[in-house]
DNA sequence: CTGAAAGCGCTTACAG
DNA sequence: CTGAAAGCGCTTACAG
C-alpha cells in the first residue's frame, strides 16, 4: 500500500494532526517542524489518499464531462481545454461518451454525479425540464446549450452566419440551402435561426434539407439530395456534414467551389484536409471548454447557482469551397 | 447531502451492517429483510459513497487512460472502446491527454495512479526503463507498445505492410518512400521494420523521409520533400501524415492516385473524406481498447503481473489514392 | 441471520 | 504551536 499520514507522523515524531496541517495549512505549523515534515513526506513519497480526504471534506476534486461523441472532431479541442483548465485548478476529469444516444445522456450524467463535484454537459440533447432538474441536484454547466436555472457557455452564431451569407451574396448567390442537424439539437435551432435572420436581412431565399446526423456518412446522403436541387450554395449544420457533402460531390464529378459552394460550421482541423479546403464558420472550441470549467468552479466555490450565460463570438473563415455560382443558378 | 447507509438502516430498523450486506452480498441476508431494505434504499435514492467504500476496500473502481492526443482521430475509437468495456465492468475511466508532450507522460500517469486501480497507456513515448518501473508500482497495460514486465496490446503490422507492398508492386511500383513518424515512437520502429522486411521480400527499393509528427501540417511538409524526389509511392507512418501529403500535393496540382500513390496507416474515418479516398492499412482500434481493459482487469483481479502481449492483425484497405505509376518512375 | 465494534486515511474543532 | 479525539460512510471479521 501507499504511504499514509500516520507513517509520516511516526517518522517525524509528531501527531497526524500536525502532519495534516503542515501539508494542507502550512501557516498553522511551526516553520521548523513544517520543513522537517515536508522533507520526510517527500522522501517517503507520501501522497494523500483521495478517498480519505474526500470522506471528510465531502468533495471529490473531480469534475465530470459528458460529450455526445469523442470521435466528432468538434469535441476533442473542448475536452482538451476542459482538462487543461481543470488540471490547473487541481481537478481531475471523468469523461463519458454517449455515442450520440440521447437516452443514455441523463443516465451517464447521473452515474457520474456520485463521483464528481460538478458536471459539464457538452451539446446535450435531453429535454430542457430534465436538464433543469439535474442542475438542481448538483452544480452543472452546459456547453452549447442554454438551460433555465443553470450556467452555460454558448456560441453566438449570428456574427458568423451574417458573414457567411454576405460572403455568398457578394459572390452572386441568391439562394442558400441549410443542411440541418439533428432535429432536437438546440444548436441546430440556433444555427437555423441565425441563418434565417441573415438571409432575411440580405434578401436571400432559404431552403432546407435534413435533418442529418453530424457524421460524414450523413453528409454524403445530403450531397445527393442537394445535387438534385436547384441551389448552388449550402451551409451545413457542421463540418462533418459539409465534408461528407464535398467528398460525395467531388466523387460524382462536381467541382466544389465552382459549380457548388459549401460552408461548414466549427472550423475543425479537417477543414484544411480536403481539396478545395472548406470555408467554415470558426467556433472558439478551446475557450468553450475553459469558460465552462471556470463557470463550474465558481459555482462550486461560491456555493450558489449562477445562471450566467457566457456567449462566444464566431467568424467566417473563407477557403476554397465557396465561389461564384454558375450563370443559370444566380 | 446524499442519503447514507445509516439513514437506510434507520428507516428499516436494522443495523448498517445488515444494509451493507443486503446491498453487496444479498445471499447473506434473510430474503424478506433484504427485499425490504432494497425497496427502502431505492425509495430513498440511496447510492453508496465511493469514498467510503474505497477507503475500506482500498480500490477505486476506476481505471486511468493516458493518450498522446485526443484530437488525433486514431485515439477516439480506442477511448470509446475502453470506456464501453470499463463501463460494462462497472469501472469509471479517468482520461489524461499529454498533448504529445513526452515529458508530461509519466507525470500524468503518476498523477492518475493515486486515483485509479490500474492504468492504460496508449502509444507511450517514455523510455522503456521508466515504463517498466511504473508497471512495478501499479497494474499497467500498454497499448501500441511492448514493455518488459507488463501486459500490452499491440498491432502486428507485418500482414498489412506485406499487403501494401504487394499492392504497390502489382501496380508496377519498384520504389517506395516511407514517411517516418516520431523518432522515438515504438510503433514507428515496428512499422519501419515491417515495411523494410516487406520491401526486401518483394525486391523493392526503400527510401525514407522524416521524422514527421503525426499531424496534418507535418504531412504537408512531407509532401514538398516527396515531390522533389523521384519516387511515385509513399507509405506514411499514419493517416494524418498521409492526408496532409495528399492535401498539399493536390493543392500543387498533382493527381494523387495517378502521378503519385499514397498509403496511410490506421484507416481512420477520415480516409474516406478526401478525393481520391485514402488507401490505408486498417488497424482494429476498438479491439485495441477492449483488449487492454480485459488485460488490465485480469491483472487487477488475479493480482499477478502477467506479461501477456496481445497481438492484433492488420490488413490493407484499397481505395483511390494508389494507382499505376507514370512510365518514367516504374 | 443479525448486530456491535473496529478500522480504512484523513481533517478539524477542542483543549492545553 | 501541538495532540487526543471524534467522525466522514462504508465493510468485515467476530460474537451471538
């Protein structure tokens, strides 16, 4: 077994109380004693038992993170920044992946809730009332979704959408198809609303196809639907769908960026792998994660439930997948 | 606070011992009492405190997983399968991402070691002696690396490499360039050796460029080096490098699959996003993860340190990025 | 089959 | 500034 407080105490000829204090609240201990204890503790390789500490403190120093799909490139940067920030603050991170199964989301969150001080749910799809109830049971912060009675960190897609529509309009497009994300996705609604507004402002006709799951395969399906329509510009719910569209269209001999323009959302690293590269609305994923941790830790330490919503800006990153539409489709 | 054993006991008019037994070792309790306790526990929403249980059992029911880079699409499937298998066995998973910083690897592993029963290290780059020492301190299973004195799950790249080289030879290639991975990477050595052997067997000339980090950007750098060489076939250390190569070559106007053939390793979902799609050596990522969990849990329960090495097969998946070389480069 | 008691490793009032 | 004692929530021999 590992070295215990008692062993350190014995080696120092002091009580466990003193060792405990020396290590957690150094002020309260005589400087000499403290140095001696610190030295011995180091020599023995002492590390406090999480279980012991947790039992008395009631805290776990761990936060839980629930994501829909680690394999979706949108989430790794968020996970990374959550971990980095949590680590800075001496918290461990327990991760659960729902594999896009909405039904498991709440169950996984509840499962984690026994072992963590607070929870971060990224892009949850569970019904709002359930989320509000969850947030009443323990500190929870939502990423990519606003929930009544809980803190959240969301994206303001308006700016990016406005830029995207203006960009297409400046190229000569007058019609845009939205390739919708999952029906019950909160951010799908946000994105659709933002796009809808931007189109109205710019006098652009908006159509819609979908819903599509945020996966490359679904994008390929979208491509075929898109090709049989009369629209030369598409904005997809996310990069994966956009990439699937591009891949499939290219395979079918179309020139993306010339015959058809495609815009994604997320600006994931993948946007630069394809040829042409994908024009995409940039989402500050890393900030999403660290802001969520900050919000959660505030809540843990202040012991109140702030319903703050942090909003992060988006902007368009123009690459090769958008261009002037063919004559007949202007 | 949450409901405790004592509260359940009080509500049932029995001792905490009995409640504890009823819930963990039902055989030992009178059937009627047990049912009553179970019902009350459920009504009260009782869930055992991990800390309390952990303190007496000495176990945490948690395993740690250290990966070099969650954002590398090779790892998410492994993480997912580790989580799924661990969850089946009632273990939680604590994840740490080293961000490709070799120096942090051991530190993160040691940090986790206080809070877990065992550790899985995926594609570690730390020196062998250190890894062996770590494995002496707690149960550890290595993925993608063989370590003396510890269990590991690795890939046998021979089969896939052999197929890859034969495939290129059958198309008419006589020269292949290996785009090497990180210098100290164990699997880079394995892959190079397998390729080297396959080339010798097939009388193919082997060249090498690199090392390259497993990232798309590095692949773009590789592309430029490759283009100025006289070789029409490249096998990359992984898909990311291969994708970077393709992206950059396409951008520079070359026809991948005709003027130059590119093969990746991992067969990640990205292989199908590009055009042409990437020919790649398939690695059974999901099995890598679940086999690692199985090995680790065996070790935890048997309390011995098996040095078993599980080897998983690879095979070539042919797509559009490989083809007949130009006349002058056969 | 059940209960009282000890103990896992720690922290924290309470005395001194 | 330091120590003895109680207690966090649980499990597990030990009696009965």
